[in-house]
């Protein structure tokens, strides 16, 4: 997946999931979403015209959301395999 220069390698994302665990990565996604919300609020409530912090937090959210998608798909596929038996 590529998004404005952000390239996400599925193997690297899976390696992070395997290294840190599924639940910690899901919690990390939640934390990154909160940081993005905070960056947007800070931007909206200030005279700041630089959106670099929003872009940085958005990249973190996209990466961790992709990890949650990978985790979710693994469960969906596993569940489907068990139903076919």
C-alpha cells in the first residue's frame, strides 16, 4: 500500500505484529488515533499553519490501522477455515 510516499510492506507489518503481539498492536492503534485527534484539535484551535504534526500522526494511524486489518483478516480467514471443516 502506498499513500503519498508512505509505503507499507505487509511482511514488515506482520513482523511487528509477531514481535509485539496482536493486542499490543491494537492498543497502539488506539493510542495513535488519540494522538491524531489531539494534533487535529491543536491545529484547529491555534493560529498554526503547519500541518506536519497531523501528517506524522496520520502516517502512524494508517500503519497501525493496516496492522489491525491484517490481524482482523487473519481471524476471519481462520474462522472461515474452521467452518469449512
